[in-house]
C-alpha cells in the first residue's frame, strides 16, 4: 500500500505563532526558542528567493527508493556561494543580536575565506561530513566554533528544503522505512508519533523532509528486529521521550502528538527537549544520537 506523507510548510506567520505558543508552554526556554524561531523565519523568507538548480525531473524516484538510495546527493546540489552568503549574513545578524555574549563576529565570518567563491565548496563538504571547520581566523574571545558551524549549517537548510519540496509528492514512503532521509540521506533531527494515527515520522536535519519508519524495529541498524526498541522519558511526561535501540544504542527524541493533543514544530521541540535534559538523560544511558 502506497504511503504519502505531507511535509507541511508553516510559513513565517506559522513559525511566529508557534514560537509564542512554545514560549508560553516552556517559559524556561523562552529565549532559546525565540532565537531559533528568528533563524527559522530567515530560512522561511529565503525559500521564496531560492531556485532549485538541480534537474529534479530526471530523478528516477521509485528505483532509488527500492535500492535504498537517497534521491539527492547533498554534495552535488548546486548552491551559488553569493546566495548562501546572503542567507548566512541574515542568520548571523539574528544570532549576534540575540546572543552577543556567545557570538559577535558577523563581519569577520562573512569576510572569512571559507565563504569565498573558491572556499565555499570545501566548507560545505566539511559541514556535511560533520568535520570541524578551520575558523581560527574568525574566532575571538566571544566566538565559539560550534556557534559558527551552527550558523553555517542553518544557512544551508533553505537550499535543500527548496529542492526537497519538488520531490516530496513523488515519494512512496512504503518503499523506504529507513533511518535516514529519502531525499538527501541525512539523519533525523527528531521524530513524532502522528496525532491522527500514531505513525512514527522522522524529520530530516538538513532538508526537513518528514518520512515514516516502523514503530516496532530499529530503523538505524541491521541488528534491530521487532522488540529491539525501548524508550526512556523524564519523570512526569512520557509523551516526550527517547526512542532507542537496545542493540545499536542509537536514539532519536520523539514527541507523542496523540498524547499531547497539539501540533508540534519539531525544530522548536528539539530545542525545548534539549533544555529539559532529554538528551542528557540519553547520554547518561550510554546512547548516541541517530
């Protein structure tokens, strides 16, 4: 049976409304939610100014899914460096305005040779592989490498989202059921149990496509058969949990929207569950993020 999953686009207004809702529900994380919400608004506005420069019509979707191949190679997606730099500048300004104690180096970042036309390709490759960037030239007393890498990663997101939008309607999710994104092959940011039917959906860290996996078996390893998945949660709320495999020890945070009876914006949900200590609880159990 064919399974189609809609990856909803919240729009700028939807993001703003979600931020206000999360700030009310999680007042201890209000500042962090506001900051990331502002980053998401930059990404959302950028979508209308970005074209997907990859020929999506030439992609043979069904054969790729059956063979376990993601539809796009993230390294081959065409991204004009000057457009990336413009998005990075806007996100950088948001971070600098909201968290100057941790970062105040926008001018140095945008002048960094790693964002030049010649250097951008290598910078993107290192980000996609999860390798540390050589950012000594822009690191000062208030700069942190992880903040710089976060700014640049979030600046990549709208380019991959734009191309993913052209493929999502063509995906039969019954052919996938894997632990990485069917569009770009990146691992999940977080998951949800869908409110209407309990389907377990994961959201990609990079292109933010939603896809489904089986609830009874680990999607991240070949060792995970039925019964290998377990979960932990913080005392008092089992609806926000860590789903993990007892064999490979990989985990993904998941929110049960049926139990919550509310909608969720998973990137914001990821922020608040981290602040609540859910990732720390997973690490203390010897688990690793999927």
